[in-house]
C-alpha cells in the first residue's frame, strides 16, 4: 500500500504512546525493543506542522494535496521531518498506520472536549470509527510492544553501568622490527618484537553539552629508536605513533573537562591536555600513521608542552575559529621554579579558516619555556622558543586529500647568549576508501625538526636534516577490527649522514569497542 495516501489522510504525530513512527518491520517474531526504539527515534525527529506550505516536498499538483491540506488546516494532525519534508511516497506498515490513526483520534477527542466538534463531520467520524475497528488488533499489538519496552528499559536502568558515562576502548597489537647498519657506532638490533597498547576512555556528560574525558592506558611497545647493541639511543625521529611502555600497568593518560560558554568551547585539564585537543583542527587530513612525527600535528605548531592548564576555541561565523591555551607540564610539582608557571609551559594561539568543506587553513603561534633544557631544542640550559606554524589540508577528490605544514622557531637561552633557529616540514597524501570502502592508504614525506644557525654552544646544531617517509595501508576487516601493514624510512638518523639509514616495518592490528 502506498504510504502517501494514508500519511496525507492521517499523519504521524506524538500521541497516546508518546512515540510516533514504527520501523518498517513485519508483524512477526522481530525484536520488539529494536523496533520500538527506532520508532521512537524517528518520531522524536518529527514536528507538528500548521500549514501545508511547510512541507517542501508536497506540491499542489500532488494527487492527495487536498486531503493533506484539509487534515493540516482543519485538524492539526500531520507531522513532518526537521528538514521540512513529508516523505509521502515512502512505504508504510500497518503499525505505522495504526499509530497515525490513534494520533488523529486523540486530536478529534481534543476538538470535541474543547467544544469545537463542529469542525468534525459525521462522515469523518464514521470513517475514523471504521478504521479504528479494522486496526484494533494492530493497536493492541503496538501497546504490548511498548509495555515490553518499558519493562526492559526499567531493567536496564536498574543494572546500567552509569547514567552519565560511556566506556570506549581500543587495543593495538604491534608486530615489527627496525633494520639498519650502524647508528652512532652501534649496530641496530633487527629482532622482531610483538607488543600491545590498550586505552580505555570514559566519556562523561552531566548536561548533555559538556564532556569529562578520562583515558586509562597500559602498554608494552618499546620505541624502535632504542633497539641498539650496547646502548639505548633515543632517536626521536624513529618514534611510532602508538608506542609506549607502562609495563602493562594502567596509568591515567588523559584527564580534561570541556564545556560551552556561549559560542566558545572551554577546556580545563590536569593530565596531558594538549593544544591539538583544544584547537578545532590541525589541518592534517591524514587518517592514520606509523611515524609519530606524521601521526599527530606539526611539533612546532602544537604540543611543545602538554600537561595541566586551560584553553578555549571560539567560532566566529561559519568559517573562522580562534583558539588559545596555556599549559604546564609540571603544574602539580611544588618544587622550586616549577608549578603551573615556573616549570615547562607554553602559551598557544591558533586561527583556523575553513572557507568550505574541502579546504582547511590554520596559523599557529607558541611561546614555550623549558626550565631545564630538553624539549624541542635540547641542551641543558633554560630557554624559550617562539614558534610559528602554517598548516593546510585540501580534499582534492572524494578519495584523495593532501595536507602539510611548515614550522619555524627561534630558541633563546635564558642562561647565556646562545640562540638557534628551528625548522620542519611535511607533506602527506591520504587515499580514503582505497580499493574498498572503509580502507585507507597514506604516503608521507617530511623533514624532521632541525636546529640551524646555532650560536653560543647551548644548542647542538643539526649537521644533516633527518628525512622521513612512510607508507601504509589500513584494511578495515569490520567496524571494529583493522589490519595495517606499513613501512617507515629515516635518512640521516640522529642528524648525521654518516649513520646508516633506518627502515622500520610494522604490522599493526587495531580493535575498537
């Protein structure tokens, strides 16, 4: 039976049962809970219309236009969808018809009770009475389904994990090895390793608009840059995006709270809050990565320092967003020259421009302070860094996007006259739905952050800029499981072209739930 005539005649409106539409299911042994849940979801999206002109997919030339107009204007018993459509040509079930009939009967009762029964003719009442009798069995079945839903809902509420918190998780298995000759005089151990990374995320909302995020992490994936004979050399450019080693002990990895204030989104956190959590986009369209350098955001644009602090982003119109933050990595330490302002810290700002749904442009500024050396420029003296980043991403086609960045920085020692310049860059190609929907391929190349024009001997100038490249292909086996082989290449590891090039091969299996 065509849905158009019946929906034009009756409509689907929240009424006796508090829900509106029933899923297109046969009256059989289908699961009542899933049927009525979809019924409620669709119904909650519909709204009462007061004029047929509100329904943009209904035309005066439609064969049932007069019937619909009469029911809207005489009885107010027609509902539409939020996008302004009526969808009168969609097929309907007897359950849907029964619900619509029940809604109009309730409307007639309201008219009679309000002394406006003269709007209802005897012919109308006769038709409605006949239809009510014909669909009496369906109405009874629907009531029974709702009763069963209410019983199951009560059981779920009594035994649920939380009314405010959602648990999500991910597990990564990493099988891989590094292959090279000598790096800084040490032979690279080419042993194959197998480790895992587990993250449990608890997202809690108290108002429906806020979000408290807590991540628990346990891992035993040791860095590829530490696999050397006779010593552990920490080569930052060899880090992979998912490495970490907590000895398989769960630790609190992230803790921050996000809430709206007008058009602004405010963030406050105490554990590992990062600038790219606060900024709305990093203009990086790469969906996944092997190397940590490519997997997140430009190191000279974001996350020079992460930890505790606060920030916000504010939407100015449809295409412009501004964000700012202050973060300290040693905010909880009460020692000398530490705390929120005395230890390592950064002040961050970003302006993001999105003129359409294909192009993203972002400009960033970081003012960072390292209280005891280390950080992005190394050394042992306290120093500050002024860093600027230009980040962009563009969707060339539905199955091809390009993104990249360039970063510039200036380091200035606080203990001497030493200073230095910093520079990095990257370009990435992403291939969504490569070979099959849901899969993803990626290719990246870039120059690792290097120190140039050093003076004063507080910083070590990079002799030869490390060049990085990666290629991977993620095969999505299901909604929750993917397998990703990939290769990662580093030229001039450690900033020295006398070192042999390093190859990293990995097979990453990811589970999400």
